[in-house]
């Protein structure tokens, strides 16, 4: 017997607004029944589990022990700029002079996530 991963749950202060941010990040829709003020919301990803947002009373206080890693369709640097424009904040730069590495950003509620190199970034580095 096994367990199937149903969702990735993210605690937050405003479930609807944080789901809206992640919907814009991923280009995937929120659950059709989600409404402003909802205590639980979801972003329906194309494959795999959904992102599930739970409204909780306590604020985030420490670094995430689990985080999301994004591989953009455009270049990593273009995606970082796009995500900053959507409301993400810059946390740390782990890019290397040879083009490898990643960037750590945080969503509007401070949850850290990584932006990795795109497939085209990786291919350019290997050619």
C-alpha cells in the first residue's frame, strides 16, 4: 500500500490573495469556487497535486523547511524579474558566474521559493 500526494498545503494570513499570487506565478487557475475571504483556496496545477492555501491566525516566523522550486519557460533572470513584478520579494542570490545556480524569492506572505535555470538556460550552458 502507498499514499498519494493530494496537495501541498501552505499556511497563510489571506488564503484567497495568496492563491491569486500563485495562480499568476504558475499560470494556472484558482478553484472555481474560491472567493475573497475564503479560509481555504486552491490553485489547480496542470499535473500533480494542487497548491492548497489554509488561512491561519499565526504569522510566519522562520525559514520554510519545505519550499517550492520553479523551472521557468523563459530564462531564469527574466522569470525573476516577472515574479518581482507580481509582488515577490528578493531573498538571496545563488547564481554563479558560469550561469548555474538559483535565486531565492519570497511570496507576499514571506514563504521562500527558488527560481531555477530554465531548460534553455541549461542547454546554452552545455553547448
